[in-house]
């Protein structure tokens, strides 16, 4: 198992060693969640789509800075496997999201995303970093809470992501 963890560590070095991407997500995603209701009232669905699209792009730019600024290491089979699994999970998330919007249940999107991301963090955390596994549990608990009918799903999403991402930032600070 140590060889697998070492390979995973080598594949995800910038992401698992720098707190910067985690801090960015801890600020960006909760801000988008809390801004969603006023943006929806003022600009409708297209405004919400733009808000979340620009939020994800901004976070992705911060995240990719770490990957692009270092010399690329060769891709490992483990990294390819993880990316394939993540891609499949993202496809499932998008399809389930579209279904929820189509049936008029968009209020359940924050819970769905927390559950799916939490599951992913939990599984990958078993190979990469125990803190990622803990963040996954936090996200899954937040996801279950966000699914409470009539509850403050976006506020739960904001708090959950803030806590989980800051926990990851704290865990990876000062990693060699």
C-alpha cells in the first residue's frame, strides 16, 4: 500500500502539497453558494449559470497554476485511473444535476454535489492523504444535511465546503 500512496503522492504533488488551491475553493465555492439566491432573483437561471461557471473557472485557474508552474512529471497508471474515475463521477454528477433541474428539484443540487464530491474525496483519500478522507466525510455529512427538505441547502453547502477545504489547506501546509 505504501508504494501506491507514494505513486499517488508523486502524481498529485502540487495539489496535495500547496494550501493555495484549497484556500481558493474554501472562499470561491461558499461565496458562489451564498450569492446564488440574489443572482437568481435578479438575473434568473442564466445569471446563476454564469456565476457558477466563472467561479469554477477562477478556482480552476488557481488550481492549475500549481500544475502548470512545475515541470510535468510523467503520468502514472494510478494517476490515469484516478482521473478516469473522477471523469466518470463528474459525468454522473452532471447527468443527475440535469435530471434534478428538469424535474424541478434544483434545490437538491447542493446536497447531491456534496455527497458525490465527498464520496470521491473519501475514496481517493484512502490512497492519498488521510485529511482528504476526513474532508470527504465532512462533505458527505453536509450533503445529507443539505438534502433536508426545506432546509438551507446553499448555506449548508457554503459552510461544509469552507470547513472541508480549509481542513485540507491546513493538512497540506508546509508539505515538502
